[in-house]
């Protein structure tokens, strides 16, 4: 359980984090979303005792990170892909963490295998790609099988196969009871994994809700038809909100079965029927842009 | 704490930087020793460049070459902490050990131990070269006379303490290049001048402390005429420098946000 209460951080005159509060619960993947510069990284670093808050609290299982006994066994963290000595091998990097935190070193090869780095274990990190560094950061985070995971932009630098793997990995951990907090500035990355999303902009929470709720709000259908005018009129009668763009109709308030019935009634031929995929992305943009005072 | 020290020792061993520092310190030792071997008792312009090997001061000079590379131990210590900031590995280090003073304490111990090991290596190489050279030139081949045990033992201790001083300095300065420039500039310029110009002040500086511990002047000329602290005083002085730097760093630079 991660609990952030009224957390505030000023860097000189800049309020990087401004009275932020949210919680991340066990068994859930919590997406921590916001545009670049929203204060995500600063918040995570305050959670991990690396940055001292100006005011407020950031607690992990009721304790400050610095007060945890053997923190590596309680909280796994992957913060940035660059924090490795280029001259040290991946295996030695993990062995150092094991020694310093009193964890048995047998877990090293296991996490290297788990993150797909078994073949690179003996190579110096200086020769690693960004994706490999991300994998090594993840391997470090899960080394001691901690019940809480805090990951800052873990998908950066991963290829599509890596992102797919990461989603499954985080889902698996959360299903096993872990508290997983994962930050991102790209909504699509967490859209398929997160149970709960906390959206921040300018250091403040602008939305804190289950993902399903946001998806529900944004839901809409894309309908392409050979008879747009007839179908639009029929959908309107069925109580749907229709936005027509040539032969493409963006429909909300009516489900797919409703569209089918309307098409049958209007005698309209459908050429495409599907979910409006950009709906959640639009909600995210609207929420964060509104806070920034710009147009969505 | 023992676990943290072991982790720090593994950190040092798992990159190759220490090999470079060892090569440099051995190189300086052999260079100094080479001059002594070449010039001891040799006449230049009708005068002896250095007293012959039958002179105890020359024997001391042979073995004192072992401590010529102490500056590289200081640099090793500096890199030991500034490298963590440079490569941003300090984030991981503080995640593992959020009570930062404990990490710094473990590093001080680890680098002291590593410096002692370097000192042993320098001493072994020095003896391996100096002993046969003295034998060939007809000098004393005893490792017990002429203050040799003090010089060699002092060199080992001085190397350990110099690594510790470097670590404290590095923690305070944080910037690797700046810290190394400060250390080298201080040792090669400020200290060299002060030692000659104001020996009463010079004895309280790191190089003066090394002179006190090893009972030998680095380089040419006898060490007898310079003001020098007792050996224990020199060791305490170096320890005090290292711990004072580290203590100030704990309450200033080490507490800063890691962003």
C-alpha cells in the first residue's frame, strides 16, 4: 500500500509537486500519468526518500522509505535507465545490491533470466541498449521479490515485444498481490494494464479513478456506412449522440447492438463498426490540457 | 555494516579502474626507485649525486619510494564517491541504504582497507626491486635496520589513510573533475610550496603526515631537517582529515536531493 498525502515540493520558486494525494493498493496496477514535467518523477523520488518533501507525507505500508528495515526487500524501484556503472557487468551490478542488502545471491541468475538478460549477464553495462538497461533496472527492482513496486517510465526504450512482455509481467505481479505503481506520459502504455489511474498535471492530481470509469466516459463507436444520412437520423431517434464526418459517424450513447438495429431499420449498409480507440487518449489530453490552460 | 563494506569492496573490484590506479602508483614507485638505484654513490661534477648505499639515509630513500604513489590512492578514494554521482549509481546506492551516513561510513572503511592492500602491493614490489639492487651495490640487505620496518609499515598505513581522505574529499566536492583538480593541485603545488616555505605549517598537511608516518621524506634530500610530527600523530592527522571531510559532507552535500 502506497499512501501519498498533501505532498509538496518546491524547487526554488517552482512548485514541482503541489499538494498531491493518492493511494496505490495491493493487487492493483496503478498508472501514474501525466505530461512531461507534471511532477511524476519528483513524487516517486520523494516516495523513495531520494528527494526531501517541502511538506506532506509519502508512506509505504505506513512507514517512510528511510525508516524501512531492509528497504530493497520491501520496495522494488526502477527509476532511470542510466544509473549503472558502464564498466560493471549486469551480474556484478545485481550482486552488489544483494550484498549491500543482505539478500542471497542465488536470486541473481533467476531475475536475469526472468528479464531476458541471461545471455548478457557477463557483459559490461556500457555496451547495453536502452531497452537492456530498462530490463536490468527491472531485474534490480524485483531482485528481492518485494511486495511493492515503483517504476518510473519503465516502457521507455523497450521494443513492442518488450512492452508486451512488461504488461504481462506487471499484471502477473499485481495478481499475486503486489502493489504496482507505474508512471508514464504515454497513456496507451498503461491503458491495457492499469486497474486504476492517477492523472497529474502541474504537480496536482486532476483525476483519480478506476480505469474502467474513464474508459466508460470516453466510450464511443466508430461507424462507417454507405448511407450516413439515413443511419445518423435513425441513431438520433434511438437516443444516440452522433457526430458525422463524411461517411464516418462517431456515436455515443448507443451500444453496438443498438447501432446494428438502427442500421437494419434504416436499411443502411455498414462497412466498419468498432470502438473509438482514441477516446481515452482524448480524455487524458483534455484533463491535462485543461490544467495547463490550453485547448485540448 | 559488514555487509555494506563487503558490497563496497565488490563495487571496487567489479570495475577495472583500480587496476589503472595500481599501475600508476607502482609506476611512480619504480620511477623513484630507479633514480635512487641509478644515482646512489655516482659522482657528478666531482660530487656524489646521492650518498652511497652504505649511508642509512640512502637505504631509507630506496624503501621510501614505496610511498611515492599515495596521491593515486587519494584519487581512487575520490572516484569511489564522485563516480557514484557521475554515473547516477548514487540513486541505487541510496535506495539500498537510505540512511546515507551508513553508506558513507561503509565506503570509508572499504576504501581504507583497499588502500592498505594497495600499500602492501607497493611495498612488495619495492622490496623485490630494492633488496637485490642494494645487495648488488654493496648496501645493507637487512629489512629490520635503518628504520625500514617503519618506512614500509608506514607506507601501507599511509596508503589506506590517503584513500580515506580522498573519499571524504570526494563526498564533500561531489564533482569528480573538480575534486581531482583540488587534490592534485593541493598536493603538487600548495603543499610542495608550504612544506619548504613554512615547515611548521607543512607538518600539519597530508604530505607532512605521510612523512611523519613513514619517517622518510618523499623524493630527494634527507627528511631529518623538516619539522615532523610523531608517527602516531601523522596517522591521527590523516584520519582526522578524512573523517572531518566526511562529517561535513554528511551534513551538507550528502543530504542533498538526488534528482
